[in-house]
C-alpha cells in the first residue's frame, strides 16, 4: 500500500461517514491541512498521525510481509 492508496481509502471512509475534513481533523487531533495532505497522497506525513486518523474512521493499516525469494520460481 502506498501513500496514494492510503489517501484514497481515508477519503472514501471519511465521505462514507459523512464527515468534513475539519470534523475528522478535530476528532483525530490533527490539522485540517494534515487531512488534506493524506487524502492527496503526500508521502511526507507522520505515520502516527495517519494511524490516529484511520482509527477515528474505524480503519486499521495492515502490513503483509512478502518474501521475494519465495515468489521466484
């Protein structure tokens, strides 16, 4: 998952919940600008803040470990 995919997922979840960016920012304890940056897929955001925002939206980020050596024949 990259920054753009995270941003798209966050945007969809926020809209599904009927929240404005300002409302989500307030609930997550971050700035509205931060929400805009995440939704635009900016890769320079702070991960702990992204996790806080995802949590407010009822989302969690998962990490899958892929072994590139096993994928090759």
